[in-house]
C-alpha cells in the first residue's frame, strides 16, 4: 500500500511539473472562458427582467450558481483526457504500461489530479481580477454542512468525470477515431450536467429524471450544494449516495472495458 502511494505520488509530482510548464495555457483558457461567463450573466439578467425569482431563486442566487460552475469546470472537469488515452492506444504507447507494474487507470488518475490542481488554482486569478464586477451578483449561502459535503461531492464528481472520459478513451481499442463518441458525450454532458442551466429549472416531470442521471453529478450536484440551490442536508447526503453509486458503476465498467480492450489489443497483435 505504502509502495503504491509512493509510486503514484511520484507520478502525481511529475504530472504537476508538466502541468506547471503549461500553466499559461490553463490561465489563458480560464481567461477566455470568462467570455462565456459574461454571456451567461447577460442571458440570465435578461431572463429575470421583470421577475424577482425563477424556480424559487433570485438573480443573485442563480449568478452565484454559474460562478461556482465556472470554477468547478477547471477543478473537477475532464478536459482532453479521453483523446490522450485514445492517442496512447492508437500509437501503441499503451504497451509500455503492460510491461511495468503500473495500473494504467491509477496512472491516468494521478496525471488528471495533477493537471486539475494547477488549472483549479489558476482559475481563481481571472475571478479575482473581475471580482469587483461580480460581488454585487453573488450571495454566500448559509449552512456549515455545505463545505464538507460540497468537498466530498467535488471529489466524487472529479472521479466520475475522469472515469467517463477514461471509458471513451478506451474505445480506441476498437475504433480508429473516437471523436464522434466524445462529441456525443460532451453534448449530453453540457445539456444534462447543469452547465447551461440549473437542472432544477426543468419541468416538474423532467427534473427528477435528470437529477438521477450520472451527468447531474458531474457538475450540477456539487454546484447546487456550494451555491445554495440545495438547502436540505438530508437531500445532499442522499445525493452523495447516488453519486457514489454512479462512480462505482463507472469504475466497474471501466475495468471491464479495459480487460476486454486488452484482449482485443493482444488478439490483433498490438
């Protein structure tokens, strides 16, 4: 156990060093993403025109939600891990991991955590720069339970996002090009994860369904806890149980996909 921690801790350190080399890429990406945040603010200000609340939340509560989502995208979001994994499989670089006592999933998780540590830290720089413009739109939700449960939800969301990306990357064992699958996944995630709109604003029949799908636990659920859209700690605990269930399903499916992929890789002489 200690040996494994040291091994993947070393991989994390190397990943951290590599991510720091490209720190300006993360910063520039976060800065340009502010344009999207400005568009979101403009859209929802227009949506609230003439109304004090939508779905039981005022404009400041909704803006707070989107600022939290903006930060979470750089803290727990999977960027291009699926394409990186697909490239390693397609180019045969995966073979080096088959000859070493390294768990490829754990190796990739270590790299992912290192990259998100850097991007998660850098995303706050542009937020601090524009903070004078944001303060009037933000509220701080009450409840000491939010921080511990929110941190757990963030950790599970990161594992879920990465594992889903890992599964799509493994499709390269069978397909020469996985871009179509990744775009489909990204489209569904963007619509159903709460990135464009809070899922609680969906119609009464659709919201419960959307909030049971894994996409909701990639972004909406941790953002709802931290921004105040979820005000019941018991509901948050129930959500954590569902989120943990989806993480377990994703990890088990990734292991099965990896095992099947390796058999196929070996059969075709990879």
